[in-house]
C-alpha cells in the first residue's frame, strides 16, 4: 500500500519578504551593471561578481527566499535545488543577502506554513 505523498510547495514572489527601498535600489544597481547578455548565473559567477559564497547561496535557497525553489514537508527538495539562477532569482538572492534580519524571520514563517 502506498503512503500519501506530501505536497510540493514552490516558492513564489508572493512568498518573499519585503525589503527596504535602499536595499532594493542597491541590488537593482548591481544587477543593472551586469552584461545584458548574461542570463544565467552559477554559484561561481555569483561569487566572482558579488562575493557571495556557494554556502551562503545554498543557505538562502534553504531559507526559502528565492523563487522557484521547491520544498516538501518543510525541507528543500535536493533534486529541486537551483544550480543556475536567472536574473530574477539572483535579484531575490542578493536582496536576502543584503536585507539582514528579515530573512531569518521569513524562513521561520515559511517553515511554519508547511
């Protein structure tokens, strides 16, 4: 007999925390400075362009502050981990990195909803 499968939840922009106008402007300026033909960003690209380590990227993905990441029973689905981020995901990642305490509060709220 099969066990019921827990639903998969995909993080959307509606799930994400609010950030200050200052942080948003700073992140948007940083992204605007990137070459326009660059559409996808690997962990290495993010480290090179923004100084954010792979471990920090992984933590923010697990915090539930990047759209497109999938969770099941409160845990990030390993097969659903993002290997390359598009510009929108990169923006939210940088907001989470620059945004400070909101990310921890948001991660707790996301976990409690699941």
